């Protein structure tokens, strides 16, 4: 964080009590201000779509009556002037949209916008030739907007980043109150540009903001979900946080002045039979084209809220009702209570359906979580209490169980088995979001409440009442788990579940085989972690915790206290999960 931003935030905190008195009075509408930059004509790394995308965004915002500052193929003086003009227009309580399409580089943890005449091959050129993104961010912080969104279509590979160090794409961007950042992919990643084809993130965001009455919060969420579905999750749009409600680019009822460029093919198509809207036809058709094949009932509900008498309203209601009915457990099949022992206590193991994971009852209790022996992020050791019993998967979720979810439409990703076979092998090559999709489907299928285990629940269950390094003792005994170093001939692949002895709670493969996603966000230590067994889950985290180690790890990572991290939307061939079900 720059010193200027620290100072700005401190000053704003001191002025916060005066905000109501400084806010614009009366019923005067909030200012609507936008900065649009489309840089494509780079001398050494031209971009095919940046300028055209910027023009399309400018057209949409112009029709939304934004006060527009727009530049195309800007050199450094032109880009500086545009930003200065934009900063001069900012006012407290304004609604702000910034769209930048072009190259960016990162240096020493900060992001820099690259003018078309720049070639920043080293730190000196970065300082002399580029524009620090913080110039924009700091201006937004000081202006105190009612809501702002900054779209950075600047995640393409470029010829300069390698000489600057750091990683690919954008450097991480911190969360800022009332300001949302969106990029086609997460910081640290890049996405290829296809000449003649719009970036799907920009294309879907444009469709969303052109929808009359659609709030920016919904527009960003819809963009992320639609791109993920359209690309089969190969591209995951990154959003820093959602903006406050109230930022609407296209107010309901506004007449369409001109046909939008990206909607021409839709507008020129023969209209379907039924009542038609004279004013909102292009927007409505564009909206419908976006959702017409959706399996998400909420998208049809959003259409109906925008167009209650629209030409597709009847079909939207039918599809919404059909999808919601399919998602609900059958009314005549009330969830059966968990089997009980003769004494009336919950059964030790249960299975809610033939294709469901077997579950083992884990009793309530307390334990010492963490380790002071190896890594700082496993410290400090502290007492954690698990107040209630819970059911945990006896084994990791298998390919067979996952494939059932895919076959029944609950999961969309079908991970590769690397030609090793599916069946009873733990499902791998899935990310944290995939695991949660499976859990939602399993909950609907059974009428029970499933979820990922918290990190504390996982370690408590893995230890099984022990205080040793591993569930079975303090040394890496042979043939106790699947890992590198666990036996004479490394397998270097996941084995079928249940091949090794269970721990004292009756759970198998809690060490090795597949690394397991848990619910918690990553933390560098346990100082702020809950002591009641709940998940550590601050808003907006990108990295989630994995536990247990895998077949590809050495024994250090199979320790009961061992933990490591991965970005929640990244798939890897060693990573799987197991489920928790409430009793």
C-alpha cells in the first residue's frame, strides 16, 4: 500500500463522522462518471480487440448518461491527461465506472498501465513510461464514491514482464470499501487474446450492464458465473469484492437510442411470436440470449423481474419452475432419520443413498491443534473444542461418486483420471469450488446438510484422540499410507480408497492418497483462528486450505498438523476432498 493511500485512508477515517453533512443534499441525482481507455496499437505487442471493446463499453455508458472521459490508443501524455480530467470530475457520492483494455505490467508488487508508446523492459522504464494504477485507486479512495467498479482487461502476456520479475498478469489488489475490481482472470494469471473474438469476460459484462435495471452487484456475479459455464470453468473471472447496491448502468425504461454493436446479430434475427416491447427489445433479446440455455433458475427469475411482461416471460416462468422442482427433494420422500443404535444414539456409520459416501460418526471433544516443530504457519499450538458430534466421510469422495453427480447434472466438471482408472480411486483434479458444487448436489439429493469439514474438524478427526506426529505414531511406518517414502516402491498415483488401516475413529486415508480441501481460508498462523472448531473464513479470500498430503508428497506433509494452500479456483491432479454431514 502506498504512503499516500495510507494517509488518505487515515484522513477519511477521521472525517467519517462528518460524511452525512458533506453528502449531497436534496433529491439531486448522484453524479455518474466513467473513464474508458482502449489501448491496442502497441508497437511491439499490438492487441486485436482492446480498442473495439472500449468503444462498446463507452457506447453502453454513454446511453446510461455517464459523464464520459474516453481515450483510444493513448500515449503517456494522453493517458495522463485523461486520468487528470477524470480525477477532476470525481465527487463524493458519485457512481463510477472505469474500464481499461490494454497491457499492464507489475513491478515490486504494484500494477502499471502501459501506454501505446511505452516499452517498460526494466524498473527505470516502468517509472518513466507507464502510469501507476495507484493514481486511479487513490483518487477513488479520496473521492468517497457511492459505488465504483474498475474493470481491468489487462491480463494478457506481454514482452516486458519477464524482465521485471514478479509473476504473470496483475499483482494482487487489496479490497477497498465501495470499490470493486474485475479482471478476466485472477492476479498472477494471464489469458490469451483471440483476434476477431471478444474476451468472454468483457462480452458477458457488457450484456449484463445493458440489461435495464440490473444492479452492478448482480452484473458482476452473472458475468463470473456465465464465463465459468461458457468456458467449462477454464476461465474464472476474478472479482475483488462486490460493490454496494445501487450502481445501475442502464435504468429501467430508458429508450434505446441506437442498436448496440454486439447485439446486432440478435436484433436482426426474426422476432419470436408473442407480445413485443417497443423500447426494450434489443436489451431484452440480448438478456435472453445470455440465459436461454441456463440451468440456473435464478437467472430466469432475474429476467422475469426485469421483463414481467416480456416476450419470453411464459417460457422463463416454466423453466424456472421446472428447475426449482428438480432441485428440491421429492415431497413424498421425506428424509429418513439416521439409523440409531439400540440405545437410541446415532449409528456409528451411515450412508444416505446407494451412491452417497459412507459416513463415520465423530464424537465431540477437544484437542491440541497445530505443531511447534516445523513450520510457522502451523503455530501456535492451541486448544480447540468440538462441541457437537458430526459425520465425516469414511473415505475420500471417489470418481464413481463424482461421476454420479455429473450424470445427474449436479456437477459440470468431469476431471481426467490420467488413464489410471476411475471407480474407487479418490476423485482428483478438482478445485475448492468444484467440491462445493458436489456438496450442494448431495444436499439436495438426500435432504441432508452436507458441507466441507473445517480445518479444526479435519485435524481433530485425523488425530483420532492421539497426540503423535501421525495418526499411527511418531514415525512413518511402512505400508500405512500412500506417499513418497511410505513404502519401498513409490506408486506415484492415488490408490483405491480403503487400502490402508483406518485411524482410531475408523477413517481411512486421512494421511496421503489425495490432498483434501477444507472449508477454511489460508492464514499464515493460528493467532486469529477460531477455537470453537468453526472455519476461519474472512471475506474475499482466494486461497483455501488443503490437509492430509497426497501420494505425491513426502512424509512431512502427512503429519496430522501439516497444512498447505491452493487458490480456490485452481485444479491440480493431487487434490480431492471428503464430506461432512450434520447428524
